[in-house]
């Protein structure tokens, strides 16, 4: 399977200031990572900081907030990591699960979880 990229809209918590962005779906990431500069511009407050393990095994501190996301026709709150400028934007599994979506590995797209084949 190749890379799956989707378009989402991110809001500054009040439902009135959505910004659109393309983001890579990463089923190996727990939380969604959005550029810090975007989250700050939207006024998303940092709720906590915690250690996080990167894909290469390093443990780094990350800031986490909560915002509204629009994805595939759904709008919901989700936790987000304030990603540094040099880090990719990633859509993590918590956001996917909150939207009731999963990755269709055959077609490289998102589908509702009730359509998964077992």
C-alpha cells in the first residue's frame, strides 16, 4: 500500500475559523500532528505536554491541544500534537477512530469502519 493523503479542515475550537490542509494518514501514529504555526494562528491552547516516541525511537516532549476537525463529512473534537516546522502533518488513529473511519489498504483510501472486511 502507498501513502494515503486526505484533506481535512481544522478549527480553532469555536467552529468559525476552519483552515484546510492535506495530511498523511499514518496508522502508526496515535495522535494527529498539525503544524504548530497553524494551531497557534487558530488560537488552539496547549492543554498539556508529555513525552512521545518518534518513528525512529527517540523520546521527545510534545504539546497537545484539542480542536475541531472536519474529515470525510464528519465534524468532531480530537486531540492534536503541535508539530514543529520540520515535522510532517500526520492523521493518527485516535482521529480515525473518532470519525468511524479506517484505511482501505486495497484502494488506498478511507472508508467507514462498518465497511471493513474481516
